[in-house]
C-alpha cells in the first residue's frame, strides 16, 4: 500500500495552543491581568484528511510566494531569516501571506475545533476549590486534562468547518478533556 493510501486510513490531528495556562507567579501571586499574561487560553485542533497532499500544496504556495517580486524585499521571506521562507507561521507572516494560506486551507479537506477558556473563570474555580480542599493546588496542565464538561474550565467551545461542508462532527478523542461543539454547520460564514 502506498503512503498516501495508508494515510487516508487514519486521522491526522495537529494541536496547538494560544495564550498561556499560567495563573500564578512566584509565591502564588496572581499574574492574570498583568502584562505578558493572557486572559484566554485556547487549545485548537486541525483535522487533516490528507497531510501529504496538504504539505505539498503548502510547499507549492511557499515556492510561488518566494518567487513573487512583491515579497522580494520582505525580511521574513528571506531564507536566512528562518521564517516564512522555511515555514508558514501566522505571527511571522504578512497579512497577504496569511490570506493566501487561508485560501488554500478553505479548499482543503480540513476541520478546525477549539476550546477557549477564560482564565478569570478558571481562577474563580481554583479559588473555590482551594477553599474546600486544602490539598488542591492548581497546575497549568489542568487546562489540558480537565474532564469534558467540567465547568468552568471550558466555558466556551468553538466549532468551525470549511465552506460547502454540510456536516462536521466533533473530533472524538483528539483532545482529551476538551468539550467540542457537535452541531453541524451549513458552510455560511456566520456558522464558522
């Protein structure tokens, strides 16, 4: 069996987070709300049907963009910078580059799921739990490990799918402990 055929037999998930799960600094002082500490923590998953094909398409896009004279003098597009010329990353890429990557993803067989956690609510939960359980101490890993539906750790879930998809089920088991919205989507921008 060739590699692409073997890939189609399984699921391929790419997980990333945004924000920081840290609530406390030294001596358990609350750092939430201070500069450098995010208010939200997001854990997202991209479900990719054919990773080899998507990698090839992204490589082709990168090659086209690197040959485009519009980007010739952009520092992140220079190979020695070790950024967009080698790999796409939203924080390093120009808006024009991000737009092209998103256009490619919209034409690809991918689904995106995310759990957005408001760390103020997590802090409330931690304080309540500490008041009732002297042994309990919050650790940042809890934001990855809490059981599905345990409030307030995941008060808001996001479910998105690419346009023209009539039904997107939740990804099962790819993010242990993350509640994912399970409703289908019609493909209208208001639904994703």
